[in-house]
C-alpha cells in the first residue's frame, strides 16, 4: 500500500510498529463507537423532518385538488365555440 505524502511529511514520518498500528485502529474504532449514539439521534431527527415535509406536501397537493374541484367552470365565449366543419365541394 502506497501512501502519498509531501516531502515535508516524509521527513517527519516514522515507521509505525504493529503495536502502534493496532493501537491507532482501536482508538479509531472507539471514536466511531462513541459517535454512533449521536449519529443515531441525528438519523431519527432527519427521518422525522422528512416525514413532516412529505406530509406538508401531501396536504398542499390535496388543497390544490380541492381548489380545482370547487373552482367555477370557465364561462364559454364565442372564441370557444367549435369552428364549422369544412367539406370539399364535389364537382
């Protein structure tokens, strides 16, 4: 596995022992485990917010449909009348 580092970092880089690598892994795992609780709470929050927004959208759509149903029919004008059907003259 190659790790790309700047020249400055390469100068300060030490080879880690297997024990140090294991210790870093354990610290990382512990960090993730300690973060899980707050992340689960955040996930629950985001799900609830999503459900609220979806419910609001459904209510708005329902109100729009009711408005369309209850709206008066448009008055017909002379422009709305169908044009007379044209036929070809036979000779």
